[in-house]
């Protein structure tokens, strides 16, 4: 069965004059920098990964239940105000266990920006969720609050709440695999997860954005693979001789970001609304499997061109993927410089950089903008790459980084080893990378 809509427009009048995007990426054309609240996004990811929901139960109702529980067990009424101040007036409530972050998502409903970003991570999670329940070291106050929270969840479930999961196949299966693997590793260490949760999501939000951008035009090649994206450490110089850093770093990524909205919005318009949304590279496979869809696409391309009044000649071709390629080219050309929609895509790209890339970009004077890793993200990525092992050879560690889309040139690799030696988690058997071992920091 073809993945394409059976009712593709045949004439310019049938083509929607608006470009819409509802899958694979959380930013919309009207969004501006500051649109996401990452605390709220944490709650959405917890909802999906733990398969738990609060329903309509709010934090004030939960606090009242906790107060009743403490007053029933304690002789002194003066103790509750201390607990309230420690855990409900400060943020210590959310340091007890990851599930309590569900309260962070309650202010958002429907297709809000935070819910959209949560959906992007749900697309990476697919059917994954935590099945193990690791023990958490809690003091007696925290243990009582956590116990009351689990009772509160059970009562909320009676309201028939449903945790929604992804309704789209992963665009980057390799990254989805590592996201699930790394989140599983963190889930076994709840306290460490809580300390790095936001950084973890920011890291994968950037990796997804950058790898999606530089892979999206390669839809003819099939399932995407991790492509080189070169970083430096934030204490390094970005001199002109750093060829890989400049040629396979920020510059090509920025250029590729301009393709995201045109390609993904066009892909949305091709999807059968009754089916699971598929990435462009899967649509291409469907076209090759069902050649009759080629004519649909050719007809739609001509109608789209006429509706947008684009000065772009469409020629006949025996290539079954020609119609799909024409549509994607047309979608990009409608945002070309000089076209009325150009500034729309410009705002879109600036919002992407500000919201999903900012923590990994620095301006280095004459060298321009480069991709960087600070020490906190580096330690996190190192722990994720080593995972359940005790240590990895340095060369194996680099391969684990690269499999997630993070590359370092020879100069940065030397700085990496020096950094690991400085924090004391490296064992050097010799100067060879094969004999240098890196340990986790947890």
C-alpha cells in the first residue's frame, strides 16, 4: 500500500496556499526565540517514557494530600510548614524522583510549543518506555512524599487518561536507537538522570536538529546515517587551519537548516492522514515500489508550481522519483531570496538556532561561528557513550561519539585526552589511543 495521499491535488486551485508542518519538527513559522519552556518539556518526556500521567490532578491537590498524610503520622503540627517550605515552595520536590516532573507539564495542553517539542522526543522514543523500577535512595520525608505521589497517580489513572505516543516513524532511526539506549542507561540511575535531564534533552535536541538538517536532502540514499559534524571544546582556538571544523561544522549545518521547513512541510502534504507519518526517504521507497504514484506527483508538482507562481521549468523525465524531487525543489524555491515567503523561512531558521542549537554554537572572532562542546556536555556524552561498561578505549569512545553525530579532529582529540587526565578518569597504558582508557564519572 502506497504511503502517499490518494487525493493529491490535480489543479492549482486545489493546492493549499499555506505551508503547514505537523510532524518531525517542533518549530512553527510564527514561533520566535524563547518559545520553549524546557522545564515543561521535561514533564512531557517523563509522561511518555514512564507511561504515567496525572490526568487533571494538580500540584495543589497533591500538596493537600501530602499535608493530610504527614499530619496523620506526626504528633507535631509545626513540622508540616517546614516540609512545605523545603519541598513545595522550593524546587526540591522535583529532585525526589523523575516522575514528579509530570507536574511541570500540566500548564500546557494541546499543540503548544512545549507539547510539540515533547512530541519530537516521543518520535525518538517510539514504543520505548521504562519497564524497570530502580530503587531510589530517599530520606524519610522524601519517601513519604514519593509514596503519596504513587497513590495519587493511581487515583489519576481512574480518570481514563491516555499517554499518547508517536504517530510517526522515526526520521533518523540511528539516533532514535541511541536516544532510547542512553535514556535507558540514565533511567537506571534516577538521581543522575535528574541532575542531567535538561542537558540530556538539549543535547539530543541539537543532535536531532543538526543530523536531520544535513541528512534531509539525501532522501534518495535511503535510511539516514550519522554524518560528520565537527566540534571543538569551548576552551580551544578555532584557527583557520582547522579545516574539518570549518568545512564540516557550523557553516554546512546553517546552510542545511534552510531546507527543514520546505522539505518537511511538503512531506506533510504528501502523507495519507489515516496512516502513520513517514519520512521522505520512506516515501521515495514507496514511489519506487508503486510506479503509478509517479504520475500523481508529476501532476501535483505542476499544480503546486502554478499556485505559487514560481518561475521554474518542469521537464519530463523517466525517473520515477522526478515528481518527488520536483516538489521538494519547488517547496524550497518558494522561499528563495526575492520571493514573498523568503523572510518566513529566515525567521524559522533563526528560531531553530536560538532554541535548539544555541548551547552548541559560539562566535570566535575572525574565525566566525563554530560548533562547540562545553565540559558539562562532554562529561555527559562520555558517560552515555561508555554506558553500562566500566570504561572504553579512547578510540572506541570517539567512535561512540561519531555514531551519535559528534566528531572531533586530531587537535581536539588531544585536548580531550588532556581534559580526561585533568578530571582523573583516564588510564594511560601508552601514548597510543588504543592504550588509553576513559572511565565513567558516575
